[in-house]
């Protein structure tokens, strides 16, 4: 049972444009969602999070939107930069305990 | 920000041998650490939750006798892959939860190759 799904394995975006990464979940118990960025052969680094009681959280170029009724969240990166090329994982968490990760989406920013 | 280290970063071992991977929180205390593995082009799969001073909690399908976890101090957790087989080859990542802030930080990962 895959509780967190990222249905797009890859995404290519032109530099300067908006990147939109999507994530769907099935577990209604999640009370927190997080996005991580991962370069090859490195551990994930935290990007941005959102509480389940909110619908939007913004941090610089990164904005996460949460639609609880649709069980969907998205990460917007604008403007996209070459250094944003990486694999992005969304994750759900409950009770401040373990995270459940999606499969990841490989984002490539083209110059 | 907080730093989590893993050692070694890469290890190659022969089938049947055991390998120990260390996860350290360098500037904070962590009562809880998590161990993940990632196969190529797949998600990070939680293997177990390591709690300082108590037994680890393993996820379904993870053999606790094969993947031994020890969390002897507030800054160190170890994962020992016993009697390693080629199918254990993977990227193992730990994360540590800051006792003070409850934030979660990830280590850089360990690439295990079993020949």
C-alpha cells in the first residue's frame, strides 16, 4: 500500500520558469507534509514543510500547497534555477514520528 | 544547521560478511534515529526506528536479525548488516531527530556493495 505517491518520475523545466511537483497521499492520519531534495549519492536535505491545518506555506522561491479534500500537495519553485536539478521527495508524517516517502520526481532545469 | 554524519560513505564487502554503518548527530542530541534504504530509482524505505537505550522498532518485512540496530548513546546509532548478500547492496541513509527542536536531519548516506 503506497501511502504517498509521486506519479511523475521526471520533469523538465526551462530555467526561469515555474516548476510544479505533485504528490498524492492516501493516509488521512498524516498531520505534517515535507519536501526533501536529494542529489545523487547524498542524503536528502529538507526544503519546506506544511502542517495539515494549513493550505499554503512559502519560503523564498519555494511554496507548498496542500489540498486536504483532494489529498494532494504540490511544490512550486519559481523561478527555477539550474541548481534546482535534483530528485524531490514528498513525505507524510504523523505524530512527529516516522516519515513515509513518495517515489521521488527527478527535476531537470534546462538552461 | 544540525549535521548528521555517516561512516563509511562507501563500503564493498564479500557475500557472507557483516558490515557496520555508523550514524552520528554531531551537534545535537537525538533520542530517535531512523534507518532507510534506497534502491536505484526508488523511494526511501523506512527500515527501522532506533530509540536510545531501547530496542529498535522494525518495519514490516525487515529482518531484525539481519539488520542489527544499536542506539547506545544520544549521538550514535549503528546498523549492522549481518551475513550480507548481493541483494543487500543499496544506499543506506539515517536520520536523527533533534531532541530539542524535534527537527529531522538526514545523513549523507552509505553506499553498500556486496560482491
